[in-house]
């Protein structure tokens, strides 16, 4: 069995820090593998962003053994390569994670930023060690108290407040604050990005010539957490919904609390749940038709554990979609109703086979209450013609019933979602009335003085 490099203290940094106090970090090979696999699979990488090229060159020049100076040389070359991609990759989550990962590796191995950057000749990777028998995951201890979010809460403290976020369909977003939005968001977007985990989705066009999109890829990064779990990545895409993390494991690794992070395969290829007890979080990933849905239950404390509040504007589950990415599907629906026939797609062309009445009837079969899940179903049928979106809306609502802590908030109606647009006018009008009344009183008082 290969020996690991000596573990050293790692200075916490955004994106690569562990929760709580600093702990011994993984070996260079282990961190390198995680970083490389993360960058290879992250869906935000495009033809313009050359992170993959930098990543592959770095991986080709490192191995499980070799002088520390050689590793530092490869790391400096990797750093220079990543810096050259800044212009095209600045808005890419993988690019920023690579930056932080490189800095942590340099600190961990005492690498100087100045020095040779010539890449060593690519090595042939050593054969993997023979597999060792591991105890059954169900027989292993669940770990110490700090690896159970609810058990770690002081006995006389108030219970945690759990929140929910969902992302489904064409696509529709329910934020942690129960705002309901329909968005465009084509390409890669971060749903969650805090101290403990990151979630990113990639949305691709549903129908050529239309801006209708749906989620085709999903990546979840669970970060190192004390002695509980190792860093783990889960990656899913259309027709590939694995029942394991990217490294083949089904729990949090080799630490004492590894079983507080585990994957449960509910319906092979269709429904996976990830339970992260150490942060009180449950994630549900489904494939419905050709596309993925996402739902999460998370304590409010974890939701708000952002590391850099100035860079959290695109944390969709927390802040919602940017204003220029939101769609008012009421206007879309109104056009379909006025036409008394097939609705119009977002591009203005005829929709794909459903009249407004037919879409209403089909969605009623699964969603009898005309809330925003029902309305999103109608919207998706009109904009895409894909009948599977009926089930996407249905399962999204089923996940709400399973994950949301307040049953009175399961349904969201139009008046709740859109009525807030007029709310700011109330205080303004009230202030105006008060000012007018004050002006009248002052005028009357002036009149009495003159009399």
C-alpha cells in the first residue's frame, strides 16, 4: 500500500476551508486528485475557458511520489496557466476554486511562488494498490457528537430552523426564503456556495430556436469537515445519475464520522438522496425525462454560512435569479389565453403542440391545486411541448412536502409571488399622505396666528 505524504496544517481559505478549526490536510496527491476531478467534471468549463488544459497539464506532470521540488515546479506552472485564463474564466466557479486550491497546496508543501516553472516530463502513473477490505458502512460508528448537527446543538437551545430550495423544469426556482421565480439562466450557475458545500447546475436549451432551458448537469462539492468527512464530489448528468460519489464511495471517507455523509439510491437512475447529517442537510436529485431536478433541506445557519458576502450575488438559492434572467410567465400565459390556441414560445414562434387548455388539463392530472407548481407545469408544456415536465413539477412539489418544515407554505400562489412587487408603494404613499396632512395642519396653524 502506498504511503501518504505527511499531513500539515492548512490555512483556511474560501472554497477549500474546513468548518471549524484548521485540521490536518490531505496529501498532495489526494488534494490534487480532488482538484483535478473537480475541474474535469465541472460543467462551467467552456471552449473559451481553458481551465481543462491547465488541469490536464498539471495532472500529467505529478505522481504519487517524487521530489517535493518537482511538485512545486509543476504547481507553479499550473498557477501561471490558471492566471493566463483570468480574462475568459473570471466568472467561472471552477476557475476561482482552482485559484484557492493552488494557494492551499503551495502553503501545504512550502512551495515558493518564485522559481522554475518548466514542466517535468509526463510520467506513467503507478499501478493502483490492491484493494483492501473495508468494514461494512452500516457497521461503522457514526462518529462523535460534532458530526451530528442536531446532537451538537445545546440541550436548552431552540431547535434549528430548516429551509428549502428547489430547482426544476424550464427552470423554476424556489429560494430558501420561499420566493418562486422562472428564469432563463442558460449555462452554468451556482445554486449554493457556502463554507460547507457548493452546488452548480448547467442548463441547456430544450428546443432548438427557443430560449427554454433545463438542467442537464449537476455538481455538488461537500468540503472537508473536521474529523467527520473528507471532501467529496457528486456529479450527475442526463442518463447518468450515479449512486456514489465521483471516487466510487458512498459515504464520507475514512474519518470517524464518515457515515454522517452518505448516498441512498432510492430509484436506480431516477432518484438519489444525499444525507449530510453533520450539517443537517438532505439533498434530493432526480432525473425526469431528459433533465434533472434538485431539492435541498438545510438549516438556516448553514444557508447563511457564506464566506465572502460581497461575492454571493449569484448564489441562486439564497438571492434568486438576477433580474435580467427572470421571466414573467404571466405575460406568456396571457398571450396563450388571448390566442385561444397554441401558445407562443419565448422566441415568438408557435409552441410545440399544446394549446393553453390542453396544457391546463394535462397538468391538472397531477397537480390539482392551481398554485405556482401547476402554473409552471403549464408554462413548460407551452414553451417546450415536453410532457415529462408535468412530472418534473409534480416531483418538485412532492419534494417540498418531504423537505419543507412548514406545511402551511407547501403551496405558493401568484398573489404571494407577485404581490410583493407592489408592496414598496405602500410606505411611500403613506409617507406622502402624512406629509400632506402635516402641510395642511401647518397652514391652518398659520391662519390662526394671523387671525
